[in-house]
C-alpha cells in the first residue's frame, strides 16, 4: 500500500526534494496512516517532516486528549510539533465550516511564515466521493466537481486520495497501531455525516454499488478539464492587476463555457477565492456584458462589477470611492512629470519648428508656444489637472466648443478612466486634453516657430 502512495506522490509531483512538510494529524485513522506513510517514504524526497494539529475545542476534554495523543506521537517520531488551540463552539454558526476555516488558516500561516513548504492532509478516496456528491447536491458548478485536488495553490497536498478508508484501517490493525475515534463523526446533525452514513449507503444499494468510484472518476475528469481551461485562459491577461477590465465584445465573442470560466477567473483574482460565488453571479455578469445598455453597477460577494460602455471592471468593494484622482499640478516647460495615481509621465518639450518632424504629423499634441508665452518668458499659469464635469473647449478641426464629457462618450471612454483624465490649462483656459489634443486657438500651425509638444510615456494611457 505504501508503494501506491509513493506512486501517487510521484505521478502528481506532490513533493519536491528537501521540502519542509507538515503532516496534519488529528489522531484519526487516516491521519495516523499518513504520518506513518510519510515517515517511511519521506527519505525518498529528503523531506523534513513535522506534525501539525488543530485543537478545536468542539468535544471538550476529548479534544484536549486528542491533542495530547498527537503531541506524544510527534515526540515518539522525534518530529517538531505545531499546535493551534481554538474555541470553535464559542464562535457559533456552522461548526463544520468553522473548524475547516480554523485548520485552513493555521496551515496558511505555517506556510506563509516560511516554517513549512507543504501541509499534507489525510483525505482519502472516500472523502473525495463524499465531497463530489455533497457538491452535486448543493448545486456546484463544474469547477466545484473537481473537489479535493492532490496539490493546491496554497500548498496543501493529499497523498492518500487513491486509498479507501477501510484498507487504511486494515493496514493500521495489522500493525497494532491505535488511533483516536471522534464521536462527532457519527453525529447525524452534521450534513457530511448524514451523507456518509445514510445517503451514500442508500445510493450504493439502490443505484450503483460502485458509486464511490464513479464519483471519484467525475472529480478526476473535472480536474483535468479545469487544468486545460486554466492554461487556455492564460491567453487573457488580467489588466490592470488590482481591478481587471474585460471588453464586452471579448466576453460576447467567446463560447459561453469559456466566458463563464473567464469571469470566474477574474472574480477569483480580485476576491482571492470563489467562496459564495454561484451560478447566478456569473450569469448576471454575462447578461450585463451582452446588454445593449452601456452602463450597469452591481455587487457580488467580495467584488464590485461596473459596466461602462464597452468595458466591464471588476474591483474590490469600495474601490471607486477610495480612488483619489483629483489633482492640480503646476507645470513648467520643458519638463516631465508623473501623472498622479499612474505610472504614466506627461512630457513637455519646446522645439523649433524644424525639429518637429513632418508639418502636421502630431499637430493635435503640438501647441504654439509663442501664443502661450508672455514677453518671451515661460508662463507661470500652466497647470496639469484632472477632468472636471462641465469642462469644454474647441479642439482642432471643430467650429465650436464641446463638452469633454461628450467627447468621452464619442470615444467610448469608460467612467472610471474619466476621473483621472489629464488636462493642461493656462490660467484656467484649456490648452490640451489627452487623446483629443490641442485647443484650436493654441494649436501649432504653419506660421508656428516654437512648438510645445505634449507627450505621454512609460505607462499605460488607459486602464483597458
């Protein structure tokens, strides 16, 4: 049986040579076998083992006795011992979920602190079958049916997923290895226990005696599907990192299956997980993307989703309110200044007409410096500021003033980009607006001798 574990470890690349591995030991049969198995197999990968235990307090003195039992095991194996004591009953709510969260948080702390590289848990073939059925009954999507993975991004590993609980117990008995019995495993007030002791036996008897194997196969197929889709979706980079933006045409143009997975990937990127994200959340996002209406805003657990024109932005709740984009920065020419809240730099250059290249090559970003200067001195009224509601000016090629807001709508600029949109003014008069260029009355023309050229560099001019 240990050879099967070793083969599973190798096939799924569960360990790398020399890793520090915490063995999660509750004292139950599965975790006891896991400790003995890794203690024997560990030298093949030069693993540095330690024992990890969470004392939940759910069963009072019995929980404390379990902790002491595991502490004694660690001492007998001469392994470091990491323990966390929590009071789950005092926290109230769903005890099963609270206990899982406590374990997960402790494991994450041990890995995040650098004490451990991996934490191995004793999940078995039976646990996998129970988890798949439980998720089916709860309405899980295809991703959820992947259930318990051999290796997770967080560093949890499950070397026993191919072993059944009954063969593990038989192995322990044959070697006279004792384990602790958790009375709560028979408490039918817990949903997982009802599934294990009532639902699964009934389904095996009345529908399929090999139901566990069928459920495990479904998990394996789902894991392979998810791996394929994860690699496929890497073609769609999430930009910007803190609040990714997708185009509505991109989502509408993808097959529905790919679009759903892309939305889930973005949500997970922003939220950190997919906890409480369900089918309805993803479908609403896709419906908003396909809607003829250009604007929408709604929240799902942990994510604020905003559609503006041809774009959908995903951000943490309150992201828009926290964004401080109002700015007023004095300018001198020539100079280069970083746009507040961005890595983009606004550069002002003063060039003689002969140095500007083709006559009309960049006319919308070129101003007549002599119309701005006073007595051949650099003006002191130049300012770089963000767009404000009501801003208007006459740009090159237009016969009258237009509101910049109207230009935004024509150019399909989403709402979140507008607040920090850079504008250059002189004594309050607009000289230049990003993308829309110079004001007509200050634009460089055929008679211009000195040109003030405005440029942007070393950053994205748009968050799209």
